[in-house]
C-alpha cells in the first residue's frame, strides 16, 4: 500500500478528485456534505493501473482548518497538490506549500482541476513557478475535470508512476503511529487510526501510548476496511486497543514500540526559512510562543534562539508543553496560530541537549550544532556526551551500525568516549595510588569505591578502563579490588622486614605455621597479616594459621611419598612436620580444593590416586 495526501486551497476540488478516483466519499461528516467543504480529514483508497493500492488522506483547504491539514500530511510521504484552473494560485495554496516545504516533502504530483471551466495553462504555469522554488521542485502535472472525467485516466497513470518511485519503507523500523482519529465501536472498544510510515504492527502486540507511556495491547487491526492480522508500513491502519477508554486518547497522541523511543520536552533544532529561499532570521522574526507540528501532533512550544552557525543556518532550543517521542533527523514545522502562518521548518538535531546555564552558553551551543547533521554521527554523539547507553543512543535515532571500534570504548551496554576514557583511566591510577599511600596495609581500591570515585554508573566501566591507557599495565582487578600490577611492594618497610623473617622460617619448615606469640613478636597483627594475604605474600589456611603461597601443592607432594595411598590425620601431621593446629585446617583446605578426598573409614587419600 502507498499513502498520498491532498493539498491545496479550499474548494479547488480535492475531495471531488478523491471521490472520482476511488468511488468513495472522503467527507465523513454530514456537515461537510451539507456545506460542500471539507472540515476534517477524509480517507479513501483505490487500485491503480499495475495493481498498486493507494490510500488518500484528504485534507481541508480552509485556513481555519490548517491544523487538521497538518495532521493529515505530517506522516505521509507524498502529496497530490491541487490547483483549480479557474482560480489559480491562492492564499491557502501558498500556506500548504510552505507547510510541505517545512516538513521536507519531496514527492508529489500537481493536478490542475476544473479544466472544463477554463484553459489550464495559466494556472499550470503559475503553480509550477511556485512549486519550482520549493523543495518539491518540478512536479509531474496532469489537468483534469472532476465533472466531465477528462484527464482521469492520465491522472491514474501519473499516480502509478508516482508511487512506483517512492522510497521503500523499512518493515523492521520501530513503530511510531501518530493518531489522527480516535473513536469507539460498540462491542469492540476504542479504535485509533493513522498513517504507519514504517515498521510492523500485529494483533496482540504491546505498544506504548504517548504521552504518558501507557502500555496498550492490540486487539484487532484493519487496513483498507478489512480485518488483518498484521500490517506493514507504509499503510493506513485502524488499531483496536484493549481496555483503553476513548476519552484517554485523541489526535496527536502516538503509538510507539516499547523501549525504542525517548520522549522529550526539550530539543535543539536547525531552522529552515519559510517561504523557501527567504533569509533565516529567527532571532529577529520568530515569536517566543509558537506551535510545533509533527506527525499528527500540535503542541505549544517556547522558542529560544541560539544563534546562527558559521554556515548561516539558524538554530534554536524548543521547550515543549507536552513531551513527544522524537528522534534526530525528524522534520517538523513551527506555526504561528495568531498570524495563521507557517513560521519555519526545522530539523531535529538533539533530543537530549545539555542545559544552558552559563553566560554565552547559547552561542557556544550554536557552534556545536553547526557540525551536527540530520543523520546523527554515532562517534560524534559519543564524543559529545562522553558516556551514553547504546539503547539510548539508538532511541535518539543514531545508527550504531556506523560506529567503529575506534569511535568509542565499549563496556556492555555503555559507550565511552576514548578521550574521556583516557582522562578517567588516569584518575583511576591516581585514586588507587592515593588509597594505597593512605592505607598501605589495605592495598587496592574496591571496585565499588573506584566506580563512585569516578562517578560512573556501572562497575563494567571500571573493567573497561583497566584495559585502556594509562591504567592498562599499571592496574589489575583481583578479588574485587583494583590493585597496582606486580608484587605487593607498596607494603610498609616494617611489614616487608617482618615478612622476610617469616619467609625464612617457613622456607625451613613449610608447614610449621607460627603461633600467635611469634606473629606478635614479628609485629604482624591482623591488619598486617590481611595486607600480606592481599599482596599474595601469605596464604590464610584458617584463623591464626598462615603459610607461604604454594603450600597446598607442596603438602600434596609430601603426602604422595607415603607408603600407603590411604593416610590418617596423624600420619599426615607427622609427614608434614607440623602440629594438629595446622594439619586439621590444611587437610580440610586440600579437600575443598579437590586435592584430597575422605574415605569411608574417615581416612584421607590423594584425589589423583
């Protein structure tokens, strides 16, 4: 399916044209048919030559209903611009063109209607002159008469060519369905309609209704008046939602894929002058209070001009009265409802902008925005933000597939700018050194303390920093602490001296763990012993029992020399040349390590036997 919106001045025959093409009545309200004037959005569809199906969103042309017109054309990729031969270019023709230009519409067809009342050449020439100066450019044109049917076959052929040239929608895109109509069907409940620009919705899907983030479930779907199990954009779709009161939803609300969109009430934008070709002077011309139109939504906004970038583009910060799910690259427009004119088009550049709190921050921000594009450079976004989650960056509209390994340091779901990573890594080295100098007996900074010292949201980032210079090679993570690499030479001199004496004794008698009195004589209390264990100088076998590293393997080698593979505690004690105080916890440790095992009669044997 393809979707095309109409545009043009009131009473130029848009609805008549849709009626003639589809055989359907786009004017839904009796008041519209009584007055002969469209006052709200209408919908109809038909099959074109070649088998393509096209749905039309018929919009009102009167200046009082521009809001409804914008809700109709906002999500639609192409337009059928209608100008009457007997009236030519009119005020609402100009405003509709300004709106389409502001929204970035690039595909369309010019239709000169009522060609039975006047030769269409003058109106065609005038319309082409206006359109040619806009982003729509030189559109294909057809002259028709809804009354006589002249030119209708040519129009159908031109529409078939138009839809054949439209860019393909992404069926895997995240859903964002702007609601342009909401109503209740007895026995079914609340139904929402809109133009789905891409993605897929299926029955029983769960979506979020914004604003508010209410989770809703799809009870049923219709496309082109028929029930379907699934619909893929681009399409007109009616969505029946479970358990949603009609009064809780209206035009301008939006259904989105859960977890894939960020709602924002503050955004930075690049402004595009309207009409096209005018000089952008937002500081002097834009009122502070305007309405932002995007999709089918229209929300009041406060405009803060930021200034012009070096290329002459104007930038501004918008504060929305109600949050919307927006992305980098979105096109929208600002309208002055008081003066009834389109004030400017815009491209969204940032949906999570920094606060402007210092003098001159607005001008500096304008300079930053000068380098930002509608595509959203992933490496530049990581650099700008320093630290950002992958899913948040994707929800902003940034294509992470374009991010190289050199563009950012990756830590699980986090992306860290490499320059900032270097600065944080240096701070980590300094923090560990400062901690060890302050408390040599407790070397190494707990990972949690390191995370807090660097103000990081996740301990995974500490691990990533250990792989990044200058931490890499200097620091290691061991036993839940960030330590200096290498042996524990950060221990105080007196502790190292005591350890040297103890090492001599244990080298001579590897399993004769010193008694508490001997440890006190050496000056090794609980803190000193804990520091030596953390430094890898001693192994704690049990409370008050300390041996040199490697004592486990050495004990196994001694026990392997026994005549019998099965041995008792007493036999092991005598072979190891130690006391029961040491032998009991040492054998328990060997069993825990899987080096020995108990036999049914309470003896021991080596696990390798």
